[in-house]
């Protein structure tokens, strides 16, 4: 399970929602009242209140159970906002290809911060350090949430 923090909200979560794929839990997010329809992570049909006796969780906590490659692509197409033409050119199952395409795009639009981030991620990927890629992207996602 890969842990993500996708809001900068200090509140305790009072709701949770999730998405399933092929009968298995893909991810689960914990959110406060205000963030219960948080963009990109809202599945209203699955929203439920957290029981009062459940252990407290910070708003924006995500338990991501997807395969590593899918999580990496979800970072690229989610908070990094690299979708459409650039992403379409990448092989759907090849997260390295997505990462390369994202890097080219971010470099092209002169987003220096994210271009440097994806370059770092590509170096880690080339060294086979996929867990480090996930940690790097999760840290950057949390930093981006804090603006
Ligand atoms: Zn919140």
C-alpha cells in the first residue's frame, strides 16, 4: 500500500470514499466535511461517514493499492495535469513512457519545477528505484497541495 497526502487540510477526516477495480480496492481517501468532493478523488456513490470510534486520520490521506505503474501515471495525469495529446502518445501500460512524455511536455511549457521533478524521477526509474520514484512523487504531491 502506497500512502499519499493530497490536501493541505489539517482537519481530521470525517468521511471516506474509494474506488474499486476488478473487484479489488484501487484506492481509499479520507476527507473532512469541506473536502468530501475533492477534485479527482470524489466517488459520491461510495461516500460514507467514518464511525466515531475509528482511529483519527488526517483529511487528504489516500491509501493507494494500485500497481506502482498505475500510481505513477495517476500522479502525472492528476495533480501534475499532464493529459491529452502528450499523454496519449505514451504507451498505455508503460509508465516510463508516460514519465518521459510528461517530462518533454513540462520542459516544453517551461514548468521548471515539474520538469526538474520528472527528470529526477526518470533518473531513479533508470536505476530501477521505483519505490523512490513513488516517494518522490508523493512528497511533491503533498508539497503542491500546500501551494
Ligand atoms: Zn479537509
